């Protein structure tokens, strides 16, 4: 089969190679001996793959390896006790191996793809939307009627957070950096949109009547302290990543004086050994799909052979929506 491998750690511009490799066996590292084999139509592209091209991600397989954690396609084979069967359209999380014509995923990370969604949207469904639900509901304890402010709101994670927050009955404020990203955030359902180069902190406090309940931050960097300052009493700042490239620090007296929380939301490491939790999150998201709230926003699409260009779009922070590779 055709696949993209990371062959060295020189970064997204030069670390990738299009190769011919044997198809995978229907066994997965998370569930040895039993996996769902998927003929891949689309593969999702995310920030972790950028980090992997530099050896900066926590998962560091020996070189060369096939990156790509999420795919959509058609099931070729599945264990007898799986909820999917051969011929089903699915979205799947494979952890590695997604940038290829065939991939294998554990059955608890494979969900039927609703007819309302196409394959490109399916490739955007698991990593970002499961992360969004986990970060907002399980870690951030978001309640109906609360207000959440979302940084990086036009990216794959940000657009997912906006939609899941709406599905949970919350109000949303998006922070973006350009007119194009403002349009994407609006497409994702943001109620209010603020510009990162403006007085967004003061504007967010005014919109929310004194402060937001939750900030969801996949960006990090210099805006972190202002995120704390725009929280109301008992507010929660949920950290899901650092796409800005710098990891912020906070003096804990800021938390003490106003009863604030900074909460880490590391979805992947937490859910890998919890199959039922993944099924439960998938069920909650399926209800949101059926209600029309969740519909992944797809951005640029590239053929498999142009995976380097896809990673560079993310690395250079040009990406809006979910970046996708068209494999079939």
C-alpha cells in the first residue's frame, strides 16, 4: 500500500517520504490480536504530527514510522464482538499509521460514521471532538448556561470546542486573529467573536457580565495570564496544548485570591486504557450529530503525497478548520 513515513526528525518540510509498505495486520498496539482494519478514505492532520517530525511528541516510535492518528473509511474486517462490521462507513482513531491506504484501530476507537457526515468530516471527528468533550465536560465541568471562551477558535480543536460547548448548553466566545478565522469561527457556531489583537479580555468580561466561567486554551503563550484575568470567581482555565510554542507559567496567588482553577486536559494518555469511556463519549457526540450541533468544519484538503504541505499549514498557523488528507 501507499503510505507516508517520517524518515528523519528534520521537521515537516523534509521529514516525510511517500513509500510502498506492506498492509498492516488486523492487530493494534492498544488491543493486541484484535483490531478493526479500515480502508482509508481520509486522514486527519493534527499538531501532534508536526511535533513528531521533530521528535518533540511524547509518542516516539523508532524511525521510520507512519504517522496519523485518525482516519475515516470503510471497514474491511472487524472482530466478531465489535460494534462495526465489514462494509460500514466509520471514523476511527488509530494512534499511529493513519497516513496510509489501510489502517488498523482498536474496536473501542471506531464509530459508525453518521450519514450526515462525509469522509472528510469523519477524519475530523475523534481526536478533536473527543478532546473537546473530555476537556469541557469531564475536566472543565461545564454546565448548561455557563459561558466558555475559546482560544484558537478557528482551528480543528477550537471549532470542535465551539460546537461541543453549544451541545452542552453553554454560551460561546471565540478569540481569533484574522477575518478569515472569524468567518470560520462563525461557521462553527460561535455566538460572539473577538480579535486576539484587540481588548478581548475586557470585551469578554463585558459580554459575560463580569467574567467567563471556563476558558479553553490550546494555544498557551502570552495570552495565558489574560485568560485568568477574564474568569469570574470559581472560573476554570482548561489547558489542552501549546500551539504558540511557549509554555506559560502562573503565580499561584492569582488562583488563591479569586478561587480560580487551572486544569490540564490530556485526553490521549487518560482515555487509552478506558474503552468504555471512549464509547460513552462517542455516544454523547452522536446525539449532538443527530441534533445538528456537531458538524466538523473541514479546512484545506491535500492528497496523501502532499502530507508535508498539510503539516506546514498547521506548523505555520495558517490552518483553519480541520486539515485533511484525501487518500482515496
